[in-house]
C-alpha cells in the first residue's frame, strides 16, 4: 500500500513549496487548497480513511488535531515569520492590523510590537469561522491600515475592500521539518509507530531536558523541555553540528566531550544543571550520546512545591530539635543523641512518660535526617480500635469489608513513602498488628487489607511508648523480635521531676509564648515560687507544666499577683493528687503551720499565702485569722510587699 499524506494548504505559496520539497523526499503528497475559512478541516475529516498523515498550519491544524484520529503535523509559524511579515507591511505605512488564529505566539508578538513606539499595531485574534467574520469586519472599520493574515482566504476578503494585505508565510525549513516528520511516520510499521509514539511522548512530556548527538557531532533530537529551558526552537538546533555557531553555547557546555556522566553538576554561565550523559552503542560502536539535564533552580522549585503539598496535606514535621527548651545536662545528652540518630536510617524507639515530648523528638529526628523533605506521618496507636488501626496503617482495597470506601484507601505506610512514620503508644497494638508491623520492618513492603498485591515502601519507623516494652516482651505480651527491631536505636526522655533545672527555663519559655498568645505582658515568677514548683513532681511532665502556665496567665487578672496564682494552683493540684484538702505545703498537724526559714519578709509572705489558701481564698477570714486589717492583707496580695 502506498502511504499518502494530505496537506490542507492555506496559500498558493505554501502549496508550491510543499510540492517541491515532497518530490525531493519521495513523499506522495496530495494538496487541498483552502484552510479554516473554506472548511479545509472538514474536508480532511471526510477524507480521513484515505490518508495516513495530515499536514496544515495555524488554526486549521489545531482543528484537524481535534477532529482526526490520525497523525496531524502542524507546520510551525514562528515569531520570526510574523516579524518578517510586519517588516513587509511597514512599506505601506506605520498602521498595521494582524488578523490571525489565536495562539500563544501572538502574545509574544504583541509584546515585541509595543517595543516600537512609532508603530501602530492592532491585533484581531479569532478561534472559529464566526469569530473571523466578526474580526474582519472590525478590521474593515479601520482606515489606512495594512492587514496581515495567514492565508489566501483572508487575502481575498481584504482585497475586495481595496486594503493592502501581507501574508504570514512559514519558512522553508519549517515546511521541510513537517514533511520530514510525515515521511518518518509513514515509513514505520505498526509496532514501530507505537514505539515511536512512546518515545515521543516520553521525550516531550518529560520534565527533564533531553537532546542527543550522533557520532558525526550532529544534534539528532531535542524535546519540548529542552526547548523551554534553553529558550530555543527545535528547528534551530536539530540537524546541525553541536559546534556550529548557530547552536547556543549552552548545548556545548552540557555536552562537553560526550563522555559518560551520571548526576553531575554542570555550570554554564549563571545556570547550573544536573546532567546525565549516556552513550548508545550498537555492536560496541558508540552511535549516539543521549544527554538529559535538569535546571537546579527547577529542581529546587519542585522541592518547594512538594513541601507545600505535604504541608497542605498535614504530612509535615513542624518542629526541629532546636525547638526543644532545656537547661539540664540530662536533656542536653538526650538531644545530642537524637541528632546522632537523625543521620541514620535505623528504626528508633523513644521511651518516656506521658507529656515528656516524645513526638517533638520524633519530628526533630525526622527533620535532622536525609528524609527531611519527605512526608512525616504520625498516628496514636492507642487512639483507634485495633481493627480500624490495621486499615489505617496498611490501607485497604475496595470491598475489603463492610463500609470500605469505593476504590480503597492508601495506608499511612504508603503515605510515608520516602519519609518517616511515627507510631505513638506502640505498646498498645494487638498481636496481629505486631506481626504485620514486623513484616514491614523486614520486607519493606505492605499488603493492603483485602488486597493481593505487595506494595514496596521506603519508610523509616520512629516509635514511642510510655510502657516498659522490654518487660512486656519478657512477659510475652509484646513480641520480642519486634521489640529488638524497633529498639535498634533507643532514646529515653527523663521525666520533668528528675530534671528540675529545666522547670525555670521551661516556665520562662511558656510565659513568653503563652503571654504573646493571650496578649499578656511578659512576667516572671519569683525564685520562691520556682522553688515551690521544683518541689512538685509534675506527673504530666512538660505538657502539665505548659497547661499550668497557660491557666496561670488566664486566671492571673482575677488574682492579686502571678506568684499568688501559682501557689494557689500548686496547692489545688497537690490536694487533688493526695486526695485531701490540705496541700503538701500545709501538711502540718492541726493548729500548726510549717514555715521555711528565710528572711522576715519571705516568712511573712509565706504565712499570708498559706493562711489565704487554708481559708479557701476568703480574704475577710484570712485577715481576721492573722489579726490584720483587710487593707493590710490587700496590699500584701497586690504585690507591694508580697515580692522578693
């Protein structure tokens, strides 16, 4: 079968040049004169079964691409072609009107026209036959304008009105490129066509720039990404020697000597690229060198977009190890160890009581690791029923169970791919999930609930517990093999009562941060109050201290002073803990009061404070019990004398 190509031509000039070039290429070419305005695209649709490839330009080509299932090769019309027509139009005067099918090139052309202030340029784009009629009537309403258009049909409309007309003509090289592309397509058999389509789409839809250089030094191919990155047109580069002055020097900077290269940085002027050079050989003879490259600035932009996407999805660690507030040597050693763990890929088990900041350390380890740009996914294993926890961790397929979402659901391990998953309260998971979790650690893969396909995952596990997992493994309530896998690296966080040095530092930090939140002026607690706080054991650890300071700032305006509010709150917490009304501060025999020895002012302040607390905050009863006036008591509580 003789393959045939149909050119839907918009001008006699295009028809003549295409016929000459096609003859030289040995290409069987039929020509149908008349484009969009004379329904050339509809003629192509009617004749589709007779041809293998179609060629046209401008709006006609775009409409043919939409209507036809067979390949349509557009003849490129460059900005240079438009500029050449504009220069011809200047011979008739400075007023020029361009009527053209709407395309991205028009915006570039309009910007160029604005750079010539003495040039009166008007643009009339159209996207359909009806649009054209409206726009041509607008053109005819102008006076003394030379009209520029794409085809003979436009010319016929214009000349009937006695208006000067200049046609935009595609260059001979662009016509040849389109005909050569058509010839290449029809020379392939079905499998080769399919392969070519795959390669073309890979080339043109890859974000990486790609070009190749043959053993003769001639550029063979270049994709759209390379055109965009280098800001050049394919026709200006492909088919030319790479050392030609016509080929931008940036190609030579990246190609260098064509030697093998993988993921290396190459600098060209102010631009930096990650470059790969792969040599294509046939029978040990290098026939071509394929070059792929990415702009480092583009890579950084993608990373920023990726981080923003993770942030919007909530899959991001907001805290770093620098956010941990401490003064004690115990915490200094713990933070240093966490920084060391961050540089590894091993699983980490964080042990500590409730409220010590285990998730803060988990986020800090993630952000100190090479995975810091990947997702951080956290889940509290004790917060969900075990059946639901299984589907959350590993995902499920459609119909896996009653109520399963249509299409299934991605599990948290898959969401954490190339990142970190934080499993809080790991000691509360069931034996079934322990078994599945062990498999993920061993095989680096997951199987969705109800699924039959293994999904590979590259996820680092950081687990946390407030239980003694070693003792649980000895008792058989927690798998010992899983325990040893999870605790390859172990981080133990001391409770707050064992590091009193941190209480004052943390209190100042929370007073500042919570004060800013509530618009309260920054204040400090007295050393005496800090000493009393250090004597409290803080069963809720740092979280309890944070809540204590927040409550203190909320209630303080209702009380006489910050120190008084703090002592009162401490007394309340101690009474609740001990299950009796008297706090540890009042742990005395009936009718007695224990006072810490200090300066006279300190001892008096302590008496006023303890007595007020015994009287449940009733100032009248407190003043009567101490034998002072309410005014004296009020002055003390206002802080005039109740301070150090």
